């Protein structure tokens, strides 16, 4: 295995979608794999497989070499992962998530929030002021809520993301950058 499974899972669930996970996992310890073998492995038609591979190419996460099939006379693409680009993409995605979370934590800390006792609608103090603390949906009065538990949860998620970021540096130095070659 070249790219750690947690990175594959992160990218497949948070960014690209589950259909990519199979391709990442299959190609992870291989090099120059025919698109027909990939299609057979992931149980999709060759056109569906190519569409997925081209999408991954647009993010530079895979690359291919083409070679003429000596028997059939047409060109076949042979695919490999780009581990260093995958790590780069992963770090970019972590950076974005960390920034978003930091902004959210800041917003939660800097604002007061109110909740409707009737329907549970959550509003910031500015929104609550605008409607004189009376819910437009159900008419009930809004009560101030304590968001400290939410902030704690967001902060522990932030710690996890920052730890992932730190360990990704170690991963980057461990990964051997392979240059796909085809004879
Ligand atoms: Zn309400």
C-alpha cells in the first residue's frame, strides 16, 4: 500500500464519492493497470470506468500511458495513481475544512443564540432581535441557549483535523514518488 487508507477514505467520502474508493484501493499497490482490468475489478462498463478515470485525471490524482494493443491494433490506456498529488489534494482539503471549522467556532463564540421553545428553530441574537424574540413559524417565545457544548465538539473536531494535517507531513516524506513507466 502506498497511499494510507485513511486518506483514501477521506477523499472518497468527503470529496469524490464512494465510486472512487474502489479504484484508489485497486491501484494503490499497482502500476500501469489496463483500463479493462480496472473496469472488470470495479464491475463497471469500460465507458463508465473511463469517465471516472478522466474525472480523477482532472484533479491530477491518476495518470495514464497509452500503448497500442498488438493484436487488436487499438490503443489501451494504462493507469497509475499519483501518490504525491493525492497527498497534496488531501492536504488542501484538510486546510479548507480547518478554515471552515475555525470560522464556525469564531461565529459560535462571538454570537449569542436563541431557540424557539415551540418548534426548535435556532437563531442568532441579531435574527432574534429582528423578530422581537417571537418565532415567525409558531409564535412561541425564543429562549437564550448555551452553545458551549457545541463549541467543545467543534473544537475537538478541529484538534482531530489538525492532527491529521501534522501526520500528513510524515506521510508525504514516507511516500516514494513512483514514475510510471511502460515498456
Ligand atoms: Zn417556533
